[in-house]
């Protein structure tokens, strides 16, 4: 059961002019399951993406990078669940390109104008015939309303228990602009760029040359700040689409007022989706915000934050509601800040001051710590006492169900 997260209401999701979504049941791995999704883009849409830094990356990641670099203008995205098409060698690349060719032929565009995405089990061959056979149904289903954003969120799920979708509307120079996004992910989550799969679109006009930076900055403020289990997927992909249908001059600089307004809206949607992934983490019962302040720079704050967020000992203590908080201090200590002075460390659990000057706070009582640990939403705040930098990451606890889900994943 996801932590304080429910399925999106299609009525709350905004259409993005210039984007149509279609979903089909192709029987890729299981029958009667939405497992094939297409996103169709009007001509002129600008697209940027960031992808996994895992060197053993999936075939669709490699093909996406090639097609974005070609610069021919992306017209469609195709997403399958049930098979990651990773660890599949040269045949995997052939299969990913075959899917692009099949969709391109149906749309009358170049194969290089199609981006493929896959998620599911690694080292299994992509069922190309089922995907190609399912494309007509996905295309026939394509529409541009909020209900289809909700359907697409469901269509890209794997071990997720809740579909993830969000929308925002922002005024830029007095013109209403829509932002909508979907994401999937619940396990194998320690993004080193984005999440397993995430797609955010807006009708704002953005200069194509700006899209890679825009995607990177949005990812760094959202998906690059979450972890469920510390594993970086072979298939991580995050795509930002700007269709340019809103009646505005093109945004050519992110530091302009229009660029800042759009960036804030995109980050708002992406961060909501990133939080939803953690809340739906495999077996999760608690959503944990880890805030590290007082670092000399952002890098050492992130080292400490991720050391806490990755620690199985910390995560299992949260699952048990056990205020064994020395585990947090130990994680900060081994985070890799070589000249850290433990006498400067302060630790808070929500409003409870646990540690001061590196030792137990005189007023701290274990029942206060346990009160916080029993909550479903918890904030861990660590002060390093070294400078002015601060960073936040989000994680979840580690339960018995995480082991069960991953032990049974292929069955």
C-alpha cells in the first residue's frame, strides 16, 4: 500500500495542446494489462532528455540518445512494460529500432523521429511482434484529454501499485500554460539522472537548444533526489516536451522571468511525481525527507543525505518505528566527509532535538523519538556545522514486503 498516495483523478489532469496519448493491451508479458503506450507530438515540438548513467544501459536508452542527437524533431514516443530490453546485446538494438520503424511507418515520419522506452525484466528478448501488432490499437486510442494522461500513467506501470500523474497551470506573461506529467517506478530506484521512466510536457514554446539543460535542471531538482533501494536502473529515462502551442514568444533563457516561471512549474510537477515514486516504493510504509544543512558545499550535503537514505539499518529502524538513531549518526560519519568534526553535528526528528554538539541532547526522551518514528511522513534534519550549503533527498523505509516483492518479481 502506497504511503498517503492515491490514484490520480482524470478530471484533475490537464491536456497539453500538441500531445496525444494512446494505450493498448499488447500482451507483452501478461494478458489483459495496459502495457503499450504511445505519445504523439505535433510537428515543431521541442524535446530534451536525460538518461541513466548505468554503463550497462538498455537498448532503448542507446537508441533514444542517438535519435535525440540526430536533431530531426521528435514526433512520437513509444513505451512498453513487461520487458526492459536490457542485457540483450545487438539484437536488443535491432528490436528497439524495429519498433521505431513500425511506428514511424504508421505515422509517416522518419524512424529517427521516434523515441523508444522499455521497462520490466532485464535480459529477456523484446517481444517485437506483440508490440508492433499492438500499435494500431494504441494509435486508435490516442487523444489529448486528461483521461488519457491517467490511462498512460497506468499503461507504463510495472511493480507500481498506484499510477502517477500530475498537472499544473501557470501564467507566463499573462498567458495560461499547461504542464502535465506521468512517471513510473517503485523499485530499483536510485536515479543518477531521473527515474525509471518519466515524461513531462508543456505547451510553452522553448528554444530546442535549451531543452537538454531544461531537462537536466528539472531532473536534478526532483528525480535526482530520491532513492528507494539504492539501485540505479539500466533503463532510467526522463523526457521533457515543449509543444510551443501556447501563444508566447519562445523561451530562450532559463534565467529570464518566463524561463524561471516555466522551470518552477516543471519542477513542481516532476517533484510531485518523484515523491509519488518514493511513496509507492516497493513495500514502503513510510515517506522520509532527509534534509542536510550546514555543509561546505552541496556535494557533501548530498553525501551525508544519501548515506542516511541508503542505509538498510536506518531504513529498517524506520520500518520498525525504533528510534535507534545512532544508525543515522553512523551513516553521516561514513558518508565520506573526511574532515567532519562530530562535535558540530545536530540531529532533529521533525520537532524533536535528538543530538546536540555530537552527543545526545539532554532533553531528548526516547518516547519522543518513537512518537515521530510511528508517523507515516517523517523528516530527518542533520546540521553539519561547516557552512551554508543545504540539500534534501527523499526516501522510504525498508520492509519485509520489499524482499518478498523482489524475490517473486519474475514469477
